[in-house]
């Protein structure tokens, strides 16, 4: 079985990887940086990938590691307070297209979850990976991944949406 050209892999799986990066890192440029680093790293390793490999799961695994690297790097960066940050692009963010500040409410609800629950939800519901593959990415068992996702969804149902339309 012959591998697809790498450009086709980027076109096919790029939006999923970006959604996962944004779900883990939020509406920041760090998510876009993680996306870019994912595909740079994947491009180098792609020739050695087995032809029968699950490319999407492989890319989500790389994206997970790059997102964690971004989170670690953010804790080491100084935050300037003199200037307001630029507003990031809004396409492909959780809650995109929601009226009013629904997008920020959704991101705030997601961000309030423990990291493992947020990542499990992102990988299972946004990337469409089965719990067994989510467990391989995050470490642990498929049952633990299923429990983390269920707990996260239960919390989201309690905390989002906020307001009178609940």
C-alpha cells in the first residue's frame, strides 16, 4: 500500500488538527503555532510511517505533544502589560458562530475543565478518535478516557450555557 502525498494529508486532516489545538490551547496564536509545528514534525516523520497506520490518530498524537509544549512555553514567557494583545482570528474556535458572547462563554466553560477532561473531549468529540486511541495519546486506559470525557461533558452541561436560556 502506497502512502498519500503529504499535501493531501495536510488538506484532509488540517482542520481537525487545528480544532484539537484550539480546544486544548484556546483562541490564541499558540494553537496556530502548535498546528504548524505538528505538520512540520509530521512531514519529517511521514516517510517512515507504516502504510497501514491511522494517520489522523498519529497527527492528533503529535498535535497533543505540540500543544503541551506550547502550554509549558507559555508559563515561561513574560506577559507585557503596557499593550493590549491583538485579537486572534475567530474561525474554527469552540462556539464559533454563537450569538453574542456565546463563544467566550463556551471557551470559558471548556477552560474551566481539568486539562485531561478538556483534552479527552477534544480528541474524542472534535477529532473523532475512539477512546482506545485517546487513551494511547493521553496515557491510561480507554475506560479512564471514557470516564474523563463523561465527567467533562457532565460538567459542561451544568456550567454552559450560563444565563436565562438554560
